[in-house]
C-alpha cells in the first residue's frame, strides 16, 4: 500500500515531462549520470537531473566550499564554507528529490576506481582547468563513455560533446533512423491509393533495376572498388559515429601553475600576477606553510610581500628605461611622469580578492552564463542517456561544439576537427606534448627539474634532448663534453621562446617508459 502511494507520488512529480514525445521516465529512473566538478556548472546540472528524476547521480569534486562560491553554486549556502562540495551537494539534492540515489567522492577524478566510471551512462565534465579535463577525456575514451564537456569564462561559454569510438551511440545517423520509422508507419496505414502507387513504382523500379544491372553495374563495381580502398583510412572516422575528443582541441595543454610558481622563484617577476605568485613562494619559505586566504593575518603578510615585489618590478622597469646617463638629462617633472607611467602599466596596489584570484588561478565567472551553459549540458546528456537505451528524443547536437557569447546573445556552432595526430584519440601512441615555462637563464638541468614539477619525473641519464626539426643534439648522457653539460644555458643552445625540443628515452627507459617521445614547447617567462 505504501509502495503504491510512493509510485503515485512519483508519477505525479514527473507528469509534465511524460507529455514530451518519446519520453520514457523508466529510462531516466534507471539512468546514472556522473558529474565531475561540483562548481557553478556542476551544481546546476546536478539540480536539473535531480528534478527530472534521474535514478542515480555520482558527484566528484576534491574542493571544499569557499565564500566566493556562494555567488553561483546554488546547492551551497552561507555557513557551508570549509565542507566538501560533493558531500554538501549530495545532501541538498536528496532534499530536493527523496527518490534520488547519490554517490559522492571527495577525491581526484584520476584516483576513482574504474568501476565508478563503468556504472555511469553519461559523464559530464563541469571542471575549471585544462589538465583535469584532459585526464577525464582520456578516461572517457578508454571506458567508451560519452562525455558532455562545458566551461565558462566571464560572459562566454562553450559545450562540447565527445562520443568515443565504440560507445554504442549513434551520432550522425538520425536521418536514416527517422526515415526507417516513417517508412514502416506508411505501410501500416493501409491506404489503397498509396499501395497502388507503390505497386506502379515497383514495376518501374524493376525496369530501372534491369537497366542498371545490365548497363551500369559493371562500370559502377569498378569505381566502387577504388573508392572502398581509399575510404576507410581517409574518411571513415569523420563521417561515422564518433566525434573529435577534448584533446583534439587542446593538443598542447597550457603550462602548469606549479611550474610557473617555481619559475617565478628562480626568475624575476615580469608582471603583476608574477609578483603575487612570487610573494606566495617567499611566504611559504619564510613561515613554512602556504598562506591561507581565509586567515586575515596571512592575507596581510602576503599583501606586504606582494606589494614589495611590485615596487621592485616598477623600479627595475624604471632603471631599464631610464639609465644613469638619461636620468641626468631629465627634469624632476619628467622623472615623475616616467614613474607615473610605469605605475599605470603595472596597475594599482593589490586588493585582497585580486590576490586570491591570481593564486587560485581563478577565472571570471557569473551565474547567468553558468546556468545557460549547464542547461545545455544537461539537455545533451539527457538525449545521450535515452540513446544509450535505444530511444530517440533527439540527436546529439551537430556539430558537437557550441560557443555562447553572452555579450551579443549569440550561439555559434563550430565544426571541430578530429585530429589524426591527437594524443588521446588519434593514431599516435606513446607521445606527449607539454609546455614548459622557464626563466631566461634556464639550463638543460632545469628542463628535467621542470618536467618533474609537472609530474613527469625523468632520469636525466636515461633521456636524450634534440631539436626535432634539424636533429641537432642538446643533451646526450651517453656522450661527453658539451652534450653532457647540465649547466649549459638554453639561450647558448640558441633555443628561442616557443621553440619545440624533443625528449626521447635511452637504454632502460626505452623499454620501461610508456611515453616514447615528449614534444616540449619551451616558453621563456
Ligand atoms: Zn582527440
């Protein structure tokens, strides 16, 4: 009896969506959606699916709630600060829909057991950084799970659908499917005029067929044989049921923050952001821990350090532009003007929020845009969920990438291209592209240090460094002399900013390393 009442209540809740053509609440109730990142987008998407009556949500986020989240992340409220996002979101979603099952992980997406991914129908990326997106993209490709990726920056945002090969999903065959259903229905109507017309068409077709067989077919067969030979390796991947992946759009991920911090400590700050990053590094050295932006005392100390770096930067630029001999020729007014100009170039004194935004590598975000982007993600994930269960409430968006510009209220669909040389979904195996930010006086030894900071600890005695274009040797531990000098400067080797160098394994590493070649873009800070 109670179970019956529950069911009636459930059907009442979902009554309006049952009116949608092709809807099947059973599919939604048995579905499982994973949301990776429970921030502005993730909260909205989780709310959408909780309200629509999804069977299960899996929430993954390794962050805790901060005050600055409360302007957008609607599952959190004042007083939640410091608690894990995934846990609080799970509680609030269950309040919203008591029938919902929620698993949550206060954990890195890379550390989740693959069985968690396996259980989900569709995976939604609602992340705020490139590296996490790239890792999730890789996992989804491996697990053959469709992914709906989204992101926002200020008044702009995008959504991308990634359908991996062999995910059992139809991406571009909507027309064929619809035509088949239409054809079947036509026959079911039993209309005599239609049947007569069909009969006449069949007779004509017989005639046409005979002509084709006798006159055209031999020639056609010959041509088809040639086309078939070319087709599979050239076009198949583009027109069949797969999309480009996320990595196809980001062949070289932007440099890691940790690396920029390390580089800043070694080099001289060149802009406003560098000064704050360097201040954080100095703070940690001085006090033995990282400044906590929620502790006023830490903020005050950090502000002083950053302010000092900024003053030094202004001084340095003044001295570079106004050397001694020039200084003698300037009037006090002109000197003042120089200083004012430099001050304007590097900006006013720091405010607390600015430092927090720089150190957290935060990007501009606003609720209005987050809700637009997250709603598109929810809608696309919903269609994919139905498709996975053999039902059609609409094809995935095609092209699979949309950009939204909130300034002009404009949506642009972009026909993105699957890269044959994509390191995640392409033919190339065992290669990796990375960007290293290095100080001006970096040497060969620094490259290995920087690689270690971004998570690729390579033994210098087992890797060779060359110029991939002219094959010039920069480092070869098997040789002696200049090829084995870790203190030789990159500038001495005539390596310029944005040049690419190649790291390849030797000896033991050749056998053991999964990666057989690193293409490294060197960027001088
Ligand atoms: Zn790809």
